[in-house]
C-alpha cells in the first residue's frame, strides 16, 4: 500500500470516528498499524481509539512500537501517560505526563491548538 492509500484510510478512519463509528475507525487504524507498525500517525490514532475501549495494554504496545513524528510527540506522550495510568503504573505515567508538559515549553508552547 502506498502513502496516498494510507493517507486516504487514516482520513476515512477519522471520519468514522467523528461520526460515532469508533469500531470501524479502530479496525482501519489497526490495519494500518499492522501494515507498518512504525508509522506513528495511525499508531497514535489507534491508541486513542483503544483507550476509548479501555484497552490500555494494546494502546501502550501500539505506541511503543511506533516512531512518533516530532509534531505529534505531545499527543503520544499524553496517550502513553493515560494508558499507563489505566494499567495502574502510576510512576511511569507521571514520567510521561512530565514529558507531555515539557513538550509544551519554549518554542512548542501554544495557547491555541490548531
């Protein structure tokens, strides 16, 4: 599958999620992750949907296998912190939370999220 096909499928997954069809969105994201476990964009989307299903173990595994694009590091840190908290791993969750907060400092700080 080429990059254009992958981009189309992540867009369709987003549309499914926005219209309340989370199961379909998760299925598409998981298929994209299976095709390329290192692709951080569908991995982050899949992890968010997994957390919505209270599937923290799968979300954490998905996030840790992927390579997060720099522009999504903040989101990945937040999702990893949530997954760890759901799994009862409070100290690790706190470290990820601090990483999340640190990504919002300096030139990365934004008051309005675009």
